[in-house]
C-alpha cells in the first residue's frame, strides 16, 4: 500500500500533521473556555492534546491512503472526546450537546469549503489547506466566545430539541456527501453550498440558544427562590408581630400571676400555691420558642418552619448547638432550611399522624456547620436523577427545584449527602468556614 504516491504528498502530509496538532490544542483550549479548568494541570492537558493530534493525523493518513489528502478537524474532534472526562464539567447533557454541535460544525465547514474550492482551476493545495484550517480556527474562536458563559442547566425538552437539530445536521451532511460523491457532471453545487453554510450557521447559533435557554431557566429558578424568601420574610414579620403581642400579654399575665401567688402565700395555702404556680408555668411555656441559639437569622427561619411542622402534627426532636455569631446569611438559611423542612412536611403528610416524625441536628465543629435532618417517609426512594431523588410533584416546572437550590448554596463551600431507607430519609450537609 503506497501511502505517499509522490514527494508532494509527503510535504502536504507534514503540513497537515502540523495543522492537526494545532487543531487539537485549540480544541483543548476551547474545552477549557466552555467547561472550566481541567482536573489536571494545563501543561498535561496540552501534552495529551499534542499526542492525540499526532496519532489522529497519522491514522487519518493511513485510512485515506488511496485518496487525496483531506483535512482532519472532524477526526480531531472525535479524538478530542478522550479529553472530556478530564474537565470538571458535571453536566453530561451539556457535554453531549456541545460535542455534537462541534462535530457538526467541523463537518459542515469541511463540506462547504470543499464544494467551493474543488471546481477551481489551477488551485494550490497548500493554500487550500492553510485557508481551510484558518477558517476552522476562526470558527473555534467564535464558538469559544459564544459558549464562554458557563451556565449549566436547560430544561430536558429544550436540550432534546437542540440535540435533535445538531443530529439532523450531521445526518444531512452525510446524506448530501453521499449524494455529491455519486453524482456525475460539473462539480458546481450552488444549492449544496448554501445548505451546508446555512446548517453551519444554525449549529453555531445553537451555542447562543443554549445560553439563552439556560439564562431563562436560571432566572426562573431565581424568581422561585425570591418568592420563597419573600414568603419567609413575610412570615418572619408576622411572627414578630405575634411575639410582640404575646410579650404584652405575658407581661400582663405575669403581673396577675404574681398578685395571685402573693395572695395565696399570704393565706398560707401551700398546696394551692404550688398547684397555681405549676399551671402558671405551663401557660408561660406556650410563649417559648422551639429553637433559641441567639443567632437571629437561624432562630427566625427554624422557628417559622418548625411551627409549620407542628401544625402538621409532626413529632419534633431538635438538637441545635451553634454560636450566636454564626456567619450564615438569611439567603443561605432560608434556601437550605426552607426547602429541606418543606420537603420534610410534604413527606410526613403522606403518613398517618402517629408515624410522622423528624429529627433536626445542628452542630458547630472546627468552624464548620454540620446539619443532619432525618424524617419519616412512606417508602424508599425508587428513582434517582443523578444525586437527587426524582420528585413526585405534578408541577414539572418545580421538579427537583428545592434540592437543586440547596445544592447551589452548599457547593461553593460545603458538601451534601442524601440517604434513603425504607422508612426514613436523611440529608447531611457540611458548610465550611462559617
């Protein structure tokens, strides 16, 4: 098998080999821009990219031994998939979509460019190769600029739509490629060129659409969180008003109780005095808060949510030991405890009253807040979506919103663990540096 029929093929292969290395390095750079820093050092990533680029160029030359030299970016993108696991991006859907779009863009650019330059008389293969790769590099730069905003989440239906557009583009490319190769006659395909260029721009625009859909999803989530925080603040002010009213009533009641106790003491009726003091202490106990840490933010949120749990006849067990100066913002407290204790209430309300219970433990160790919430549940979680249990809510717009919102507040400086057992559900959170 003669891989290089002439010395010109050798020189052209060397040029193509060099461009293949540059292609792979630029693809690795693009991955870093849209997926974030890799799990290994940047030098190692680029060394791996150079190795993959060299192997890809050589293998591609062996495959095309009986054809004219062909540029390698589509094959480069396929090989670059080996680099994807080294980037910390956890959204697999985003990786799948972006990989398909990049492959479609490379194929469509190759086809459109090839259809334009092939009919040219007296063409310079060296110049064609250089211009093709320069165009591909510009496309990579443009997609990197468009996809640099690392928003994560789009609704599954939107992801499926964008993915379908990319897959259809790839299928159209292969269908038209086979059609072009089988046709006879002049090699001038104006319609095919227009179609390829149109699909090329559509696929580049998919990066913009992904960002717009992700921005809409993010703003919708923020709107839900804002509504939740406003509800909690409204409940907080209502509770403060009730507490002020209770304090005024308590002040009046204590004065009356002291007068009555003094009268009984004067009369020397010890038994009646003890009985009266016991009843008075029980009445005063109704004004006590369930949690009193001295931290106004934490006390407010926990007491509001615990009061709601008690209204649902849920047996409470609390063990809260945190400092009064705990650096927990109202936004963090309302999102974490608001969502988690709402989930507890919803889970327990599915059970008979005698089986409803929750255990809330908060501890502060080595500048870290440890949160453990265990509640009764009707059954063990049967389906999971990633690290989250599949929500049973009928409202798909709020599907999994609560736990994902909690994770957003925890991830920057903490960890979250979820455990499910047949009769209980546990969430454990550690927040560092508080």
